[in-house]
C-alpha cells in the first residue's frame, strides 16, 4: 500500500529551498489525498552537527509552525518529531548493520558537510543516511518527496531495503521511490550558483528565510549574484549561467509557471527589472506563511500537543514494523 514519508531537520530556520523543494510539495501531496502522508521534524538528524539545546527546542517548534503555515494540516497528515518515536533509532541500528561502509563512503552530502577535516566530525553524520532509511522504512513508506540533493540518500534507502530482504530471505521492506518534481528541485545559494541554498549555510545573504520580512527579501534578491547579460530569448540561453537560471527557476516555482514561460515573459530584459519583480512575487507568496508562523509560535504548548498527537499516530504504525523486523533478525522477546 502506498504511503508518503518525508522529513526536515530543525538545524536552523526554514529557507526558500526547503519551501519549494519540500514543504510546498508536501502540502500538495497531502491535498491530493490519494496516499496517507507522514511528515517528520528530524531532530535526531539535526544533532549529527552540534546544536545548542535551547535553539534545538525552538527550531523544532518553529519548524512545526512552518509545516502548518505551509499547508500541512495535522488532521490530514501525521506531523511529529523523530525522537518521540523510538522506532527510528531502533531500526536505524539494524540498518547500520545492513549498510556497507563502502556505500556510505560514496555519499556526497557527507563529503560536503565533513569537508577536509573529516576526522573531527561525528560518527552520526556518517551514519545519517542509514537513519534516514529507517525514517522511511519504519513506516513502509513507498514515496519520498525530496529535493534533488536527497536523491542519493533515497537510493541508498532502496539498497538497504533490498539487502535486508535478501539477507533474511523475506519480502518485508518495500523499495521506495524518490519523488523529485517541480521547477525548483534544487534552489541554489544567492551568493554562489554552484552551491545549494541551505539553512545551515553560515551566510544569511545566501538564502531567503521563511521568516524574512519584505525588506530583507528585497535586499537579498537585489544583491543576489548574477552575470551582466540580460535575460535570454529562450531557455537555452541560460546554459552556463547558473545564477540567472536559479532566479528564473525560483520565479517559475513561485508563480506556478514553467521556466520557459518566465524566460519568454522577460526576454531581453535586464536583471534590474527582473529582480524587483521576483522580490515582489516572493514577498507576496512568503509573507502569509511568515505571518502564520509567528501567530502559531505564540502558543508553543499547542505546538507541543500537535507533535505529541502526531507521535502517537506515528508510533502506532512504526511499533509493529520494528517488532516484526526484530523477529526477522532473530531478537528474543520481540
Ligand atoms: P542543512 O543545511 O542543515 O542540511 P537543508 O536546508 O539542507 O539544511 P534539510 O533539512 O537537510 O534542509 O532538507 C529538508 C528538505 O529540503 C529535503 O527534502 C531537501 O532535499 C530539501 N532541500 C534542502 N535544500 C534545498 C534546496 N536548496 N532546494 C530544493 N530543496 C532543498
Ligand atoms: Mg540538508
């Protein structure tokens, strides 16, 4: 039976990349109503890089508010934080024993995040994709809406599911599909067209935060790196121009148009004209979300109730799947 799972880390404030690559599509998937949807604030992933405990608390609640403000309805989707459901960690350990070291060593996110000093990063950062496989498979999820950057991890999840099933001679875990669609599956940094926009990037000017006000959004777009050429007549004219391409993609995703339509509309115009139009569009689409987020943040107890209720629902699905996995592996008492 089809089921949707996806997660976001409370490792900082939400960005436009998270919104276009993930949240907006989570809401659309929920509203299609053809598959049950489970959305998770993955706090255990966030601590693979040290987090100040108070900030983690706040970021978890703020992210929950961000989900709801972006259209995730906790009465239609299951919405909870990862650490509240023990099955993630339990199955995660089993998957640490299924995944091969060589598979993990090929993960590009680890290489990017570890940088040159990989001796000094946490073991958890390295094991991250095995825990992510557990996040997905502990619900027997079949569809995983993510941004382009998570494709490799979902493919690793498929490999883990297949290897578990082979190793134990069972057909227990489904082999899930990444769902990567839309005009902005990889929103790039506003400062560097070769780097993705990230909530953990040290430069605030590299990203648009969902909590940025209109002035901040306008300023960041105005200062976004571009080349001196005007917008081209056709999409092909954006080749080799990653920064220009990025701004066109963002415009397309926010307006619901295709990148080709956006290029046709602004053909031959300067960025001095395009950027203010993009800023207006971004403010128009994002300000209702940030207003709703601040409203929700005024009642943290209500947010905690929503998460606790979601965790109960999630646990009811995860617990029997973990128990069965333990039995398959040969654990006494499961
Ligand atoms: P971090 O820098 O801490 O890794 P992040 O911004 O990459 O934070 P994640 O929590 O790792 O956010 O990812 C949450 C979801 O957002 C994933 O589905 C991921 O693919 C998507 N996503 C993240 N950044 C982008 C981006 N720049 N463009 C499109 N989707 C993105
Ligand atoms: Mg990330």
